[in-house]
């Protein structure tokens, strides 16, 4: 099993992920780590419909995904991991699924958030989660689509004054 990318994108699987990322990464399986989606039949159906033809899909809770990824359950596959938010990845880390890099994609602006990139709005809770990942040695990058330049994301959330 090769994990080809770990991405935060609150939309989970959508046009950019399906059309650009999955193809560029030559992913053979998408693993969505999301407790809500794993338990909601409508979400599951929508994600299945958005998954590119020929690509396998797993929609899993944090504990199940962490266990499967640690145990190398997807042997011989190129796995693209997607989570809705950084808190989910902190929980996966705490469950024992460790990784080196996270690509921050889309996090829309919401109440209490600050826009740190054109497509990324973060709350104080998001920043706290991102900082926990950085403390674990995880490199955070930002890249909307594969042809965009890779940006170091950590400096964007490093200052305590971003919410002033």
C-alpha cells in the first residue's frame, strides 16, 4: 500500500478531487475519513457517485480508517486519503495512523473563521488542530489543484494574531 496523498477538503469528493487529483496521483482507492459520512447513507451515495470509474472507495470512521491504514489493508493499492477537517486527522494520529504531509485544499469561510488563503478559512479550533499536526512533525502544504504551486501552509497559521 502506498499513500499517495492526504488531503483536507471539506467537500470530500468533488470535481477537483475526482477529475484532477485522483488522475494525477494515479490513485486506485480513495479513503474518506469522516465519521458523519461513514454513518449517513445519503452522504455515502453521493460520494460513491462522485468517485471516478475504476477507483475503489472506502468511507470510514476515524477508528476504522486508522486501523485499516496502520495495518496496510489496501496492499498493492495507491491510496488517496481525504478528511473534511484537521481535527479528523489529529484524531487519526491519536489512533496511531501517522503520516508526514497533509495537503490543505478547501475549507470554506464560516462563522468565526479567518481566511488565510483564497480557498481556506480557519477557525481557532482548526488552527489548534493544525498546530498539533505540526508539533507531531507533519508538513502542511496548500495546493488547490495539482498544477498549482505548493505553498508551505504552516506559516499562514503560525501567528497568534491572525484572529485580531
